[in-house]
């Protein structure tokens, strides 16, 4: 049975264990809650606070800082990650993906149970070692991504004053070097074989989206959010809303891209659904989800590789070992950007306006020119 706490004198109460005393009082806006082993110590502490309040104008500031430090001392990385997830991650475009990374950090109990003020360079080194000891071990790029997330966590905690005098431990460790940027483009026959199989996809719009991405160099999400009202066929433009950098962007449409849009609009008009209650202009141009696109692309890749190997066997042609390997749908953006430069009709500013890249370095990362195209220009 829990004993009721007995009040000894003003601001001091005897603890239920019978052997300790607690000083509880308010100094300005700061609540004091300290425990002592004897009544004399508790009285001396209380009297010292009272005397300090009347003689030292900075006493409350000192006590508040001490109380906040004590409170923050019990704050763990796990609880800090929960707050970051609820207040920061939720507002990010890639919040869903980042939430997976946060949960993975929280599953490392040796790290997540640490008080935030005890996270130092050694703790980060142990976290890096844990990532490398997994089976299979995480790549340097992935480990770097997790460490940068931890770095931003501590930076936000300082800037938003979740914790006072908190140091960023990532600044004291050596980060893994970032991997080389991808330069993957379609090699010989890859585009043709993949196009043939994408046309056989269960959803016919998967191939149209694939072609649209290559023609416009836009992102998958940007294309899937396109509305019929965002397209101006007379001006041959499309308005991409809520892009990755948070801004809207108007892109030009090639002749092939216009033809794809016309097919999609005609298909939407022929659908036997209640169009009268909902204006056609508010409909999405592509009636696809990210999951359908991902599944259709991967299945088409498998069929294309199988068809390629069968054709090579039938014709005696040497099989290219890396045919369609490590090819992603996002590589269509690099393919489209590179093709714009290879046409020779657009300059850097025009291509960056189309792709939405803010810096030359990012545009360079999405440009991989083929030597054969350069040789033709050299004459």
C-alpha cells in the first residue's frame, strides 16, 4: 500500500520511504524539486534558495538552467527521434521514406536508448560499426545517409531549442565518402527491348508514362500528379505542380510528348464513368499509382532480358552480361536530360528550365553524354 506523503514544514515534505525529504517550491517561473537524506539538509537548501532570491537577481536564471539541464538529461535519442518525426519529417515530401530510416535507427537500442547529452563521436562510431556488421552490410552511401539524418536531428534540436547546449556529434567523426553519381543510360537495344515489353504491360498507360518521362525528363511523381487542366496543347506546355523543390514548373512538350497527351485525353473521354459530376479538366492525366508503375516496369525488365537472351541464342550473337541490369525507372530522367543536350538545339539554361535543376552541378549529375554523339558533332 502506498503511504501518503506527510508535509514536514513549508516547502518540505517527508518521502514515503521515511528516510528522505523533498524540497518543493516555486522560484518565479521555475519549479524546484530536490531530494535530501536529512531534514537539516533540506532546510538549509530551502533557506539558501529563499536568501538567494532576495539578494541575487540572477538566482532564478541559474535555477531554471539547472532544471532544464536535469530534464534534458533524461531525454534519449529515441524520444528525440519521435519528436523529429512528428514535427519535421511529417512536412517533408520524402517523409514516408525518412520515417523508415528513423524507425531503423530506433531499432538499434544501444544507440536510441542513449541520453542525447551522452551521444559523442564514440557512440557514432559504434553506430557505424553496427551498420557494417549487418548481413548484408550497408553501403557507405547508405551509412552516410543515416549519419546525415542524425546530424540534422541534432541541428534541429539546437535551432528549435529542444535542448540547450547540445553538441552535434557528427561533426567529430569522419563520414563515409559518397559514392560516385550514377551515369546509367540505355545501352544498345535496351530501350527497344524494354519498350516492346512495356507495351504488353497489364496497364497500357505504363508504356505511355515511360515514353513521357524520357521525352520530358520529369520525375515520375511530377508526371503522375499532372491534371488534364495542366496541359496546354496549343502552347505545347505542361504545368508541373508541387515539384521536389516545392515550386511549380512549366515544361515544354516535344512532338512525341504531345501525341502521348492526346492519347491519354482521348482515353479519358472514352471511359464509361460518371464524367458529368466531375469536370474532365480536374482529372489526372495518368490513371496510375506508383505501385502499378513500379511493378509493371520490373516485370517488363524481366521479360525483356528473357527475350534478349533468347534472340542472342537464336542468332548466335554474343550476350551482353549487363543487359538491363541495374536499370531504374528514374534513369529515364537522366536519359531524357542527356538526349536534350545531344540534340544540340538547347543550351544549358534551356535544359535546366526543363529539368528544374537549380545548380550546374546537379544538372551535370543528370547528364551523361555518349561519346558516339560527341564524335558526330566533331565531324
